[in-house]
């Protein structure tokens, strides 16, 4: 939540500065400010959509890049892991897929295993509701 708020705030500030720059500067600067305006609008839109979306069809993790979609039927296991990349003491959800791949849901990274385990319980409940208890 905090990350989303910071990204939207920064994007809005750049957007407002760009609008002011377009109104005040010569033509070369207007073009540059127009480019910054478009980039800040895209940045703000993407930043506002960051997060994990859980639905009847599966999970969508939205980041600043493209979203990652995983159907419930493709998930073999939902687990808590402590990968080395984010740093020591960080736990996050890892989806182990039926084809052997593992997907780290970086949006679930938490300092503290209890919080990540709570997310794991909720995801497993959604998964059971969508696919049945034997999945």
C-alpha cells in the first residue's frame, strides 16, 4: 500500500510540473515537458494498479511491468518461502506450478513469517473454493 501511494504521489508531482512547463516554456521545452507528461501519466496509472488481485479464475500480480496471471488449475502448491533476493528476514508467497515452475509473488513480501503465512492461508482457501479441496 505504501509503495503504491509513493508511486502515485511522485507521478502526480511530475505530471503537475509538466503541465506547468508546457504552459510557460518555449517550443523545445514544451515537447520535452509533453513527453514527461505522458510518461508520468503512465507511471501514475501503473503505480495505482500495483498489487495482488485474487479472483475466481486465479491470481493476477500487477507490478510496474506487465501483469502475471496464474489460473487456480495451474497451481500445485501455495507456499511461504524466504528467497535470498529481497533480503534477510523477508518472507513471501511462492506459487509452485504443475509444470514445475515457481513464481515468487513479490507483492506479498513481508518482514515476518506470520503475515506471509496468513496470506498463504487465505490463498489456499480461495484455491480450495475455486477448484475443490482435492486440488
